[in-house]
C-alpha cells in the first residue's frame, strides 16, 4: 500500500479509514480516535491477538474461556432462579385463587359462577 499516503486527519470516508488501518496496523500501539467505529475496534483487537506469542495467545485464550465459563454459569443460575421464581409465583396465584373460591363458596355463590370467575374446575371448588 505504498500509494496510500493520507494521514489520520485527512481520511475522508470509511474506505480511507480501512486503507489507513490496514497500512498501519502492524505499528499501531492503540487504536486512533478517528477509527471509532465498532468494526475498526474489532479488527484492531483481532490484530492485537494475532501479534501475541504462542504462550501469550494460549494464556489469553484460557482467560477468555474462563470468562465465558463464568458468564455461562452465571446465566444458568440466573435462568434457574427466574424459573424458580415464576413457579413460586404461579403456586402463590393458584393458592390465592383457591382462597378466593373458598370465600365465595362460604358466601353462597354458585359453584358454576366461582369456577367461571376463578378458572378452577368444579371438582376443585367442591373439594374446598
């Protein structure tokens, strides 16, 4: 890319930014502010990893794996907690329906009306 001679301040569009990044990637220590789009940041990170020695890359990959494993464990626990919370809320709502149905039954409301209003079956209401 010897013909590309623009400096960072002279870049007019994304194509210029790509050319600049590709030409200077091996010498850049950090990404310049004018390459602020996410794609340029990702490419820069990839090039940083590619520059690592074998031992450094293995350590980096191991740290990424540990991070992902931790995140997956966290997500799994969170999912289980949400499911458990939802099940508890459903059980609470069901108990509340039964309580309301029992109160209506004591008040003399017809079982058919109680069933219609609470969503409980006639058999469930009769067993209260």
